[in-house]
C-alpha cells in the first residue's frame, strides 16, 4: 500500500512530461515548415536583410520548441540538465528573434535599430544568468521575459503604420498569450500547469507567426 502513492506520482510525472514533449514536438514541426515559408517569402523580395531576419526568427522558433521537446523527452535521464540550460536560454532567443523582423523589416529607423540592439543585449544577459547562475534569479528571468516582450510598445506607432490594425491585433494577441502563460509557468502547485504553459506558448507563437507572415 505504501508504494501506491509513489507509483501513482511517477505515473503522473511521466504523463505530464509526455504531454509536454508532444505539445512542443508539434510546435517544432510547425516551426520548421513556417521557417521555410518565411525564407521563401523573403527571397522573393530580393532583399538580403529580409531573408536574414526571417531566418533568425524562424531558427529561434525551431530552437525553442526543439530544445523544449528534448528537455521533456529526457527529463528523467542524465541529459536533463544540459537540455534544461538550452531550453531556458532558447526563451530569450525566441523573444529577441521575434523582434528581428519587426526591427529590421517592418520598421527601419534609428529607434527600431536601438530596440533591436537592446533586446538582443538583454537576451545575452539573460542567457548568461541562466547558464552560470542555475536556479537563481528565476523571478528576475520571468520579469525579463515579460519586459522584453512588451518593449515593442516603444515602436508601436510605426509598427501600426506598417502592419495595420489586423497585424497589430495578431501581435497583441501573441504577446497576451505569452504573458498569461507565465501565470501557469510560475505555478508549480498543481499538476499539468507546465502543459498549459506550453499551450499558451503555442498559441502565442502562432499569433506572432501569422502577424509576421501576413503583415511584415
């Protein structure tokens, strides 16, 4: 009788990790297809900057979902730590990567270039904190994620002129999905909170992607 709770607890952990891996495994496949479409779109314009910006964004999406999938797939092995570092670092890369098409294609001015440099600088700082100060500054990391995400407000007016209302709505929904998802990301009290976080990430990534594909 005493082993039942342990067995039941282990079963829940396994189911949880399988769902985590599957949700972002789907995200990985969709990201690869989406990246190809964006690069094709950029190549049609003949502008190297567009191709590079789309490639950076697409690669950051693929890395985020792939690293998350691997982390949860190997969560009970000795490789867990390595993939966890990559997974957490990839969040910063996705945020900075998502900014890249907006700062280099949609809005081309001094303000957008300054924002581009700022978000990548913060991403690098965040990655250093995650790698060299493991388990520390988790609250700061969440604040950095949110802060980076909403720094887009600094160029909201020129973005609106380029993307129009529909584009801004999609981007706004993406940001809102990510932001609401952090509530579940930070909540370790109940089971399957991380799976729900993954679903919010998928939704946020989808909104952002179509905002970029259709309106940037």
